[in-house]
C-alpha cells in the first residue's frame, strides 16, 4: 500500500527497477487471484536489485550508478524468458547500441504458445525462427546480432573469440545441465 511506504531513494537511468517493480506487482496479483496467499496485494513488498540483503529503505539498497554495460553477450533460448532478457537489455542506457553484439541461440520456430507468453513475438511471427525474429527486433533498436540456430547440448562450447557472458532461458533440464561444460562464466 503506497500510503504506508515513504518515497524510496531514487537514481536515474535504472530501467531494471521498473521492470522488477512490475514483476513483483504481477506476482502479487497472481498470488492473490489464484488464492495462494491471502496477504498478496495487501502487503508491503520490495527488493533491492543491488543489495537484496538489506531493507528497501536502507541507503545501501540504492547501489552505485551503472558505469559499465556488456558490449557482447549471449542469450540462450529465446522463448518467453529469452524474450524478457532481450526486452530488458534493450531498455538499458547504452550510449551506442551499435557497439553491442548479442549472440542469439535457439533452434525452434515461433509457435502460438510463444506469441501468448513472449514480449517480442506476435501472430505475424508464427512459423519463423525465433532467432531471426529476435534479431530483427534487436537490430531495429540499433543492436548488432549473431544468429546460432542449433540445439544447445553437451557438445556446445563457447569459443575463445565469443563472449563469456550468457543469459539462459532454457525450459529443459538437459540444456540447463549442459551449461556447466559450455565454458560460459
């Protein structure tokens, strides 16, 4: 309840805070609507992205201003979670998105379920490869992309000339297990 919480410390250019706030709100609505938690949407809830171990009204919860953003990274799996990663990355305060290269890995095509749960996909994308739709979406926003349309499995390895940072959006446990040997950070 807004009247019970004083205004928190603020910093410009942190789109992640708004995204976190929205996800906490959706979570509360789901918990309330589904009858999972009777306190949901009637309680004070908050989390610091920088210091989740401190109360939200602690000055340390604000953290430090963003000084560096990755100039290259992977997004592995481009379903609803991969879409969320890309959408979130696109909101970050990059001075020059054209200097950023995002490696996109998936081998599936966009299906109806993806349209219903993904932020980037719409009906017109049905039947197209997820990598290509995501690449078009990112390039329209000024980012550079590399497409890797093969299954992520135990043979997949990050090469020495490729970025080591990866965001994983897999929906299968075998692919998640294979992350351990793929040589990402």
